[in-house]
């Protein structure tokens, strides 16, 4: 199994959520997968001071900052296509909605970074599993807009505590032709037809233990989706 | 249990090793500890591009960058003393040897950042456990220099693969009056007298699974050291 891990910076407020990224790498190692960290060589939308929440007047590069999580072993997204991967995992953090889409500012109608759109659509069309954690399902929804594919996706539930407007984000995904469902941080959502797995993670008020379990559950389901195909081949 | 996690930036080459930091937070949550992330409000020694390994011409703040790992919930080291903590965990990464000491450039004879020295010595004198992962034992060794305390510490072993000069670093710790021992990434070293636990982690060529297990082992030993004291109290 060669699994891509798509990163978008290094820090929850302007890049990849770090706990989710590391616990993804851990869960992938636990199932014996070969991991390929990926990120585009583009500037971040902005840089946020994670103590104050305020914007900083500097420029950082998504690939360079993501390399910190990957301990230097990372591939430029431009160097790789869906052919090389068996599955793709997308950890959360607001980088996905700032650097890949502009959802954090413009909602579902903003643009999407074309190489990310293409990778996601290619993976889904090839029936290779895509795992979207936390806020990443919004990027999947945006990528699938107009593709003719309507996937079942979750970013959490409005029945439990969340720092975010789960119903509003779900509505945004619906507006792009996708089917939004409500799931707690103890659950994952599996779209068997499209082989897309989504898990709420830190979209909900959750502990690192719950994040660990939510990601482990998603990765184990990814393996389960991959196994029948391998047996049949 | 209220456990301090002392961070020194966000990335292995100029700050905290991210996997070690996150897996420390996970292991602490697993044993039911309350975690307090700490970092000093000082500039990093420098900033390293984690793709190329080259120095970048910018300035970053240790507290602000560490806050990315802590998801914004972090304390300025200056706001806290050893009284508040039951134990201290020091994840690795070269930040400890660049931002706390200058070991990465000057070896054992360089300076140490005084508030870090004081916190470590206070914890050890109070018999509160200190856990040093990866390169952090060099900072413990430097802090204990001239204190009259001679601790048993490890940064790995020269009998297995490591990207670093383990014997040279061990010699440096010895030159400061400490006792260096060789341990693999599958082992931890426990100095029962001084209640210091050290674990090699990424000082050795190791997988994220080995790092996870090495840290879990260290944290469980930390709990074991705390429990008799609590029972006696």
C-alpha cells in the first residue's frame, strides 16, 4: 500500500492540523502502509500567530512548512499523479480551506487549487480510497462540484459541541451537489460507492485520544476498502 | 497529574521534533495526565528550510511557533515555576540544542538559557520526574553542570544506526559531570535517584512506531515514579 498524505502547511489556523497529520502517519504505519507526504509548492494564503490568532505580516510556503511535519521527506504535489498512489489521506486544519480552497473566507463558491482538484477527482474516478479528516471534506466537496459525482460526506454533527458552524458547512457541501451527513467524533462516514471516508476529528470539541481513535478507525476502513480489490486482482 | 511539556519551536531542524511532541501529548492523555505546554518567549536561534536544510533569512519566535503544536493552548515559560508541575517532559528536536543551549554549534561548553536551566534543576531537586527525549538529555546535562547532581542519561547507542555522533554527544555529557549510557530506541534509561528518564527516540534511525513505543514506555515509567509518592502522601 502506497498512501499519499496531502498536507497544506503546518498549524491548525493557517495550515495542516498537526495532531491529525502525525496521528495519520502513525495510523498508516500501524497498518504497514508506505507513506508519501505531499504538498504544493505555493505560498500560504496567510500566516496566523497561533498564540494571538492574529495575522502576521510574513509569507510562508506550503511545501516548505509541510516539510516540518514530514521531517524533510516530502514530495512536491506537482511531481506525482494518482497513478502512483493506492489511496489518499487528507488531514484537516484550516489550510485546506485557505490554501486549497478559499472556503474559510468565501464559502463553497470560492475557487479551488487545480492540482488538488484534479488529484481528488482522479482518485475518486479510479475508485482509489480518499480519506478526508476534519475540514478536508469541504475540499473534497469543492473538487467534486460539477463532476457528476455526488458523495456522502461529514464534517461533524450539530448535536454535540463544536467550535464551528457544522450545519452551515454541511449546507455549503450540499450546495455543491454533495450529500452531507452528521457524525460524531466517535464515528466515521463511509461512502462505499465512491470509496470516500470522512471523519470529523477536531471539527468537534474533542481530546487527542478521540482524534487518535477517529483517525485509526478511518485508516482501518481505508485498508478494508483496499483489501477486496487486492484479493480480486 | 499536571505535566509540563517544554517546547522549543515547531520542526526538527530548528525547533521541537513534531512527531515526538504530538506522541508525548498522546501518551500523556492515555495515562490521564493534565498537560501544560510551555515555551519561552524568545527568538529562535535561526530558521531552517526543512526541504533543503538551508538557513532562511527570517526570524521566528519560540513561543509563537510552539503554539502551533499546542493548538494555541500554551503558557509562556516565564509565567510558571516548578511548584505548579508534577513532572516535566522535554521532547526532542534540534531546538533544544539551538534555542535552549548552543550545543548544536558550540557543544557542551556553550551557554544555556537561564529559565530552562532553573526549571530543570528545580524539578530535579524537588524529586519531580523529568523526561528527556531524543536530544533533550544534552540540555538536562548542561542544566545540571556544576549543580552537584550527576545523573545517568542516554541519547542513544553507537551500536545501532543513527544519523548522529552518539558517542561524541555522550562524551560531551560526561564532560559536564553526567554519566552517559548507551540505549537503543527500544529502551529507556531510568535514573531512579534523580527521577530522570531519558529515551533516544529520533536520535536513532527509527520509525514513527518505534518513537510512539519509546515515548509511551517513558511516560508510563514517569507515572510509575509518581505513583509511590502519591500513595505515600
